C-alpha cells in the first residue's frame, strides 16, 4: 500500500503525474476561501520534518520504477503546503539521483521569502506557484494567510526566485467572483509580472466545492476581460485552466472538437471561430448556435468584439 504517493493522475499542465504527499492533511500557511479541502484550522509557517525523507524517496523511486513510461512528472502536491516540509530538498535530491523523470511542485508561494525554501525549489524541474492577487486587502480576503505573513515579502521572494531559477516556472491565479476578478486586479498583476521571469500564467476558477460556499467562479464575461488585459500585455504566456482535465488532451480531426479544445485554453474572437469552422466546410453560424444551445460555449462581448468562450463546468473535476 502506498503511503506517500498517489496516482498517476491526469493534468493539463503536467500530463500524467505521480503525486507525492509529503505533508499531512491541512498543514498549511493559508486558509483559501476556495480550497477544496475545507478551512485550515491551524495555519503554520514554521518548516519542520513530517516524514522520514529516506522512506518518502524510496517509495517514490519504487513507484516510478514500476510505472516506467506511464508518468511524465513526479509532483509534490500534498493536502497541505509542500514547502512546510523541511526535508523537501533532501527528498527531491534523493529521487533525482535514482530516476530520470522530472520533478514538479504545486505551492502557494507563501514561504518564498525564505532562502532555504527558494534553494529547495531550485532542485525541481518545474515549479507552479499561486498568485491570486498582488493587492494586500484582496490577499487577506481570498487567501486568509497566517498572521505573520506579509504579501510584500512573498512577492519579493517570487521575483527573487524567478531571477535564479532555471527550470519551468508556472503561475496560477484562481479567479473568484467579486473578489479578485476586477480590471484593477488584472492591471496590478501585469505591473508586477513585468519584473518576473515565468513561462505560463494560468487563469483558473473554482470547479470543486470550496471551503466557503460564497466563493463562486468568476463569470465568463469577467474572465474574458481579465484574460484580454493580461494577454495583451504578457502575450501567449497567459492561458485558461477552467475546464475539465480529462484523461488525455489529444487534438481531434473533428473541427468542432478542435475548436472546443482551443477554447479550453484561450477565448477566441467570434469572427475567428467562424473562419476556423468555415475552412472545414461547416456552416459556422449554425454550428456555434448549436454549441450555445447545448451549453458547451457562451458568447460574451469585450470592448468592440464578441468572443466565444468555453462554458464553465457544472460539476467538480476529478483531476488534481
């Protein structure tokens, strides 16, 4: 029976990922309003060992050797904040000595002001960090941090880490309705990210039952507005992460399926979508009308253009 690992599970960012549970349930520095695990009863920021690093590394290596080519990443993604584990770097280094599968981590970035945390993360091949806001008042509302944390320290640590990190740095923003989905929020994020070296910024929405029932997904209209502001200034590094993450992400030869796959990542101007469908010999207007009626897409207006965007899922996704 696996004690420290789970999966593999599908992920649009990481492909097939073998998860590593290096921190016990709900040991976290945040108590995010959208967290699928519920509220954090005791927030903590002191790093400490949780499990014997040799045991964790041994189990990871054994699972990787059995799965062989079935996984794309080994990912530290516990039911808490993985950087609270003071043995994180030791475990990662031990695994890297034995296997060639790249290592990743999903972190809330709250401890990046610490040099030892940044040093541990530099061992990993891919680092995905939370960046829900750069405004202190919004941060207090959406992430509900440990009282000793300061947002300016965290953003400084993120910027500093990005200067020296040589792997793939991903950022993720969870957009919650009427909390951090405004134009001002997006513009302030752009100002900050101009100083950060990163590969992708993913815009996500709560798709699983949140810790607070009032933490609702942003609307499709606001999502398009935020996406446009960010992508106009940051380019194609901005993508959506709002749909189901199924078992695979193959591009189909079916033009309608291909369109839906594209819309899961990028909203598209309606006239561009029409051209794509017409090039495949389809009646674009009737095809889009059918997709709208079936609830698969939604048409929204932003500035002078109409956009087609993938409708948000109405049930929780099972993928991590």
